[in-house]
């Protein structure tokens, strides 16, 4: 995943919560725009927080293998695979 793709996910209106799956199989849930961010000028690293004010994980976007959106109102789950 590229930083521009991450920015598109974060700036979507309306925001849709999603999971980031990394190469080792771990999953990180992004519940809202306040739960994930990247430093200015960063091209590949982001932070994902579990809860506001609590622990945050540093993630290298090059290791993100999937983006999984929460189920849509019709019950379908949309997956986006890395190209």
C-alpha cells in the first residue's frame, strides 16, 4: 500500500471503518480517522491506535497485504487486495 492510498481511505466521506492486514497475519482495526495517522512527509509509515490516548502501533505500509472494510448494510464485506 502507498501513502496516497492510505490517505484516500482516511479522507473518505463518509468514513468506513476498516482492518489493515500485514504480511505476518496481524490485523489492525481503524475505527475512525482519529485512530490512524502518519507524520508529515512520511512515505511509508503510519501509526494505528487501539483506543484514543492508549498504545499505538507503527506500521510500514509496504507490509500491508489487505484492507478489509466492515460489513456494508446489506451484509456484504468488501476486500481490497494489494496490487
